[in-house]
C-alpha cells in the first residue's frame, strides 16, 4: 500500500522507529507533517513468568507461554516497562491520518512492526517503511516507496522465538535439577559453550613434543643495499633427502604422524650444526612466481566484529554498540547484515574516492562485485559501509573516540574493496651443502616483494594469530642464481615445542559459528555475552576460557540431549527457519515434529529425537525421563591419582577418598583456574592447603551446620541450609554469611567466633531523632551506618564493643572527605589506542578497575590484576565507552523518619532483603531470572 494522494499533500503521519536516537535523526529529514516516535525496541513478548499470563490460560500454557496443544499459539503480553510507551503511541496514532512502521529491515524488525500493528490496531492506512541507511535521500525514498508487511519473515521470526522458548524452558529446568539452580540452556548458546569446552578438552588431552632444526645465515659476499640484501636467513628443510620434522608433523598426543620425516633432537641438531660449520654451500634452485592479492570484501556483521577485535581490541558487544550509534546518527548503513553486496550508489562513491585519494592508477577498469558467501544471506541488505552517495572521510565526520576508530575501519575497508589487486613476486631459494661427516643438508628461504600495493595502500586485514605475517609484509632476498656460492656466516640449532590449540577469542568463536552455519550474524554478540554472563565462560586476556561449571553442563547435554548440541543438527535447524522465511516450509508442522516428534517434516525437526532405533522422539519426550541422569556422575571428572574434580552447588572442588572415611580430602578450586591448568600436581597442592570447607559445628539456635570457606573475596563463614529450604520466590531464605576478620584464619576460626560474625550488623542504638545506628563489617573494613551516613571504624573489634555514646561522638565530628593520599596503581598497562592516554589498574571501592583518567571499567569475572593484559584493559575501556555515561535518575523525596523501635525479626528480614539485592553470584540467581534468561531469543 502506498500513501494516498490526499495524505501526500496534507494530514498528519506517525512514523514509528525502534530507538529514540534514530527517531531524532529521521525527524530532521522528514520535517512538518510527520511525528516520529520510538517503540524503544520490542513492545511485547512471550511472558517471562506465569504471573504475566492471562488467567484464562492454565497448565502448560502458563509455564511455557505457548499453547503447544493448539498449533503452538504464542501468548504475547505487553512488557511492563513498555505500557506507558504503548499508551503514548496509541494517543499519537489517534491524532494521525497515516501510520508508517519504520523498524529495521530484518526478520526481527519485521516482527516488531507486526507486533506494533497488532497492539495499536490502527484504523488508518498502514505502510511498512524500510531503509538501510539514515540519510535524507534514503528516508525520503522510503516514505515515498513503502511496502506491505512481509508475513513470511514474521512467521520465521515467530517460529524462532517459540523454538527458543521451548528449548530454554524445557531444557533449563533439567540443568537446575541435575547441576545447579539458575542455569540456562539455549539453542545456540549451548552449542557455543560446547565449542569452547571441546577446545579446552583438546588442550587438556594435548601432549607437547620437542623438536629441533637449524637456522643458517648465508652471505653472497656482495655489498648490500635495500633492493638487494647481501645475506639471507634460511631454515633447514631436509637431511639426506628426508624432510626435517616441524610442528605440523606431530599429533595432539606428541607423537609423529608419519615416519617419513626426520625428527631431530637437541643432541643431533647441535652435532649437525657443528659439522656444517666449514661447509661450502651453493644455490641449488631459485623458483620465482607472480604474486597477486585481491582486496577483501566489504564488511558484514561477523567480519566487522572479527576485525574490530583484532585491530581495535573491541569485544563483539562493544563493536555492535558503537556501530549502532554510527548507524542511528547517519554515518553507516545497517550493521546487522550477512551480505557483502554494495549498491551501485556505494560502488560509485567508493570508486570516486579511490581516484580522488589514490589516483586513477589504483582504480580497476570495472567495478568489483562481491557475491554473498554466507548461506541464506539476506541479500536485500547491503554490506556495512559509509552512508550516502558521497562517503565522508573520517576527518570530515567530526567523530571522536571509539566511533571515529570504527568508522575509519569501515571507510577504509569499503574504499579498498574497489581498488586494484596488489601484485609482486614470491621467491623460494634452496641452498645445499655436505657436512663434515658426509650428510647432505638442504636449507630453504622464502621471500616476497610487492611491486604494486594496490588496495593495500588503503587497508590491510589483521590476523587472529599474533605471530602471523600480514599481507603487506615484504621479505626481500638477495638476487641469486642457481650454482652461486654462498658462505655460511652462522648456523645455529633451534629448539621448539608444539603448542596446544589456541583458545577461542570472541573473534575466532564468531568465525567458527559462522563457518558451521550456526546462529545468525545479528545474534553472535548477544550469544557471547550470554555465556559470559552465565558464568559458562570467562576471559583471560582476550581468550575465552570455559569454567568447570560449563564442563558439567556440556557433559549432561552431550550424554542426554546429544541432538540438541549437535553442530550439524543446529545448522539444519537454521536452514529450516530460513525455509519457513522463504515460504518453503510451514511453521506449525515443523514445530510439532520438533516438540512432539509428530508429522512428516524434513530437516532438523525430523532429527530432534535421540536417534536410537527407528523411533525419533521430540523434545518433550527427551525431557520427561530424567531418572537416567546421574547428577553426581555428570558433574564428576577424574584428575588422576584418585583425585576427582566435582562441580557442586557452591562451585568446583577436588576430593580424594570417600566421605565419612579416614583420609578423605577436599579442597575448593579457584574460580579463575583454567581447566587445562588443573594437573594432578596442582590438585595435590590444593588438597595440602587449608582451603576447603572447615566444618565448625552446629548453630544451637537454628540447628544449621556452620562452615568456613575460602571465597573469591577472602575467607568467610556461612550456614548450610536444609535441602528443602525455598531458595527463590517470596519465601526465599538466604544463608547467613560473614567475612572473617583480618586477624582470623580458616583453620583456626571457632564456632563461637563464626556465630558472632554472622550476628552482624549489630544495632548499637538510636540517636536523638530516633535514627538507628548499626555496626557493620564491609569489604573495605568495619564501619558505622546511620541512614545513608557511614563512618569508618579503626578496628574490627569495635564492631562488638563500641557503645552508643562512642558512636554518637564519632558522628558529632565532621565527616572526612576524600583520601589522605592517592594509592599507587596496581599495574601499568601502556597507552590506550583510542584516548592515547596511559592505562593503569587501580583498586576501587568495588574492586580493581582499569582507567585512562577519563573512563573507568571494573574488572570482570575471570579478570585479575596479575593476568590482565594491555589488550584486555583496552577492550574493557572500549566497552565502557560504548555504553555511554550512566543515566541520571531523579532523586526520590526523602522518606519520613520512623520510630526507632523495630522487632528483631523485622531487622533480620530487612538485612536479608538488602543482602539478596546485592547478590551477584550465579549460585544465588532466582528461578525467575533463570527462566527469563532461558526465554531470550538467540
């Protein structure tokens, strides 16, 4: 439907976009007669809990939010935080003559537009307005050329959302029962976690091999210049015609894959080097080939994330946040795309800049065309490029910081994509000689010269391997010919050791998921964010390290839900969803087959069962029989010498022997320990230390067992609640916990001291106005608290001895502001590539953080002062900058002062509520939070 001729000359038009920033930009291009308002993302979704489901629904519908018995009808509810915005949109629509739904042009954007239409129920003409860049011409063209809603795209997105809900809500509870409360499973999230775990398993199984070779420096005897060096360095390639073994010749078990290569050990290598000292060498062959390198395709979502990680140190999430701002402010085209196609307008703009900036010699005769390499790519989208029909150079944008860096990267890549190939020559020289003991030794050297840099003048792609040689790196060799004599200046023996496979980084995990055709480009950043937030993975530098918890989760899923984490099966599911989007498959029959194992449907749904025999059951059948899952067995991993690692409710620990028997040992495993670092030797060290749980006795009042533990923030005492204690909901009970004083230790603390610690905070009394004063122990030491006014105490003993009079005397003194002296930094990391200021690690109120003096970023789980690298520090700062400044909230009116008298029970409840709000560990997440996590689409 297109705008009517009547409204084309008058009337009021309501345009709804997704974000306020986009609304502001578009409003400036449309002018009077148009009201542009944001939906602020999704306005409705599947319910996050049974309380949000309308009362007319019962049973499984209330639990799932989907009526699986009636064609998987979803139960959509308006998000609580969007009700006010929906009312505003309805009011604006009531005053409008036309409605333009201008959400993003992808499946999710199409679904949001459909949801808006369903909720607003417009009685005026409705148009679907689409664009892939926010420029004046693009927006005006979109208004003039609207289209209908694409119901097939909506169906595909709805199917995806329902599938993710069924997967998450059916499989996550299995993890709660068999591993730990608060965990979540997801269609792509679980597969991504499995990839990281499998790589760590490879590292654990890896056995290093040592091998040696020789490096020779050979001289031509001529005076050298930059164009013709006088010497070259070559590596030993063969001895007596047998190739010398290199790292690639060894398997993960440390053994040679074949006997056809020569494995030199240190003694043989050194002996050979000595026997070659006086050998006369000659050039045996010179092989020269033309070198040609074509430019890289323009960015799509995944390649942008990978390159921003390599060159700017941005995580996937930070990259997308910065790109979103660039898009909304009209600097780049839509950043969620799997296409490498450039429009004719973009090609013309890029070619014009090539001529302008580099000259006609760098412009190919014909425009370059890049075919989509991604299966099921949405080719309606363009690649990510600068917006407009004339690209602004980075200097012309006025951008700064992270936005400037990312725009410059996109601009360079786009312009380079329309430049000529780089050309040159590659040369391989073989050098041979006979050793004193009669052995024939052949050395090899490779070189590359670039005679025309072409696109490399503008842009060279980075590499995931920090030791890899970039495309523009030249290696010049001397001009030599076959038969030339060379003198050996130096021959040295070099030792090497094979390395385990590298852990994934965000960039390489994104690349792996895409190559396996798992997930969609638009979801990779959120998937990586999810597995980090859930504690399945943590970072060491830029490497993604799986936690022991993820080993237990993946172990369970592989053994009992193998199909659901099978890589090919997950990729086929993605294919099926794309078939639904193209109208080649129907949503309901596919969901029936996947969930119930019914109907005749090809693709992944037909393989949803466990594959045993002729029967293929659906997801529902898989999660029904949980009796076969041994919780202890799936969470146990042998270390060696009778030591077993176990994943328990409170984290990972190692133990040896049987409980309640003599000689039993147990010790907690540090949260930030990489699984491949847990060797038998290290486990022995843990067991030898007093670092496990120390049973102190039983609380005579509550009857609960009291234990002392080593925690992330130091030693503490806590109580063990009965198994049937409600841990979530309104009646949830949290265990009492308290940090040990600095003068206490795990192996000496007594039950009496523990009970005294857990009695904190202690009510000291009330002041003249009836405000309660309490003595509390915090992460940064003992203090008094009166309302919002806190005062430090000089010693921990004062917590139990300070009187009301002494407390009032402290509050009578003026409050000390600031610190007596600035603390020195904990670590210096170098200069930030964005702000160009020195970055250091400091100790703050909420723990260690990195700062460049302008931006502060707290260290995350898995980061530590000892292991953090400069690149990781820059990444944390980049992510913090991408989020922008914290939003200010309106101050609430001060509450009226209440009477001082409160019952002990009320005090206890208040203290528990406060503690519950501050809880951040995965072990204390509520069921509602876990369900909400499981409900999120991937």
